[in-house]
């Protein structure tokens, strides 16, 4: 019954990005030191939980939650929110896209 089928969630398209590589990149970069997210270690409590990130409308409470902004934000948060406690992260552009793809899997309906 096509009328009852939920439309695909394409609010955050991430072509050529890999969510699992993003989760691994988050572990490697130490994102879990501040944030909690499924599959990311350790489970920090300094920064906000990322458990339902896909449902958020804003990044850092200020920026539109768009894939292009998120990928750049995770690499260089101080560029967007200078007073944020989040530092620039040692991620390549590809890793940042992968991290964004992973974050968009969290809390999807």
C-alpha cells in the first residue's frame, strides 16, 4: 500500500560518505571524550549527547543542521562558534563527511 509507506528520510543527504567510517573516525579523534553517542567511546558528559542528532534542527544551537555545514563544523567548530568549548578536530574533509553521515543515523525516525 504505497499511500501508507513513510517517505524516505533524505533531509541530510551524504553521498559518498560512510557512516561506519564516521563512527570509527569519531573514536579515533576522541569525540567520546566530551560527547556520548552510540558506539563511540568513552561516553563523555562535557558536551551535549549526540544520541538524537538527526532530529535536531540546529547545530550547536545556532547553525542550520545541513550536511555541508555539519561536515565543516566538526572539523573547525571555532570558525562557526568561537566561544564554543569544541576545538578544531584532526579530521580530513572525507572523515568529516563520514562523521556527519554517522551523526545523521542517530535518532532517525
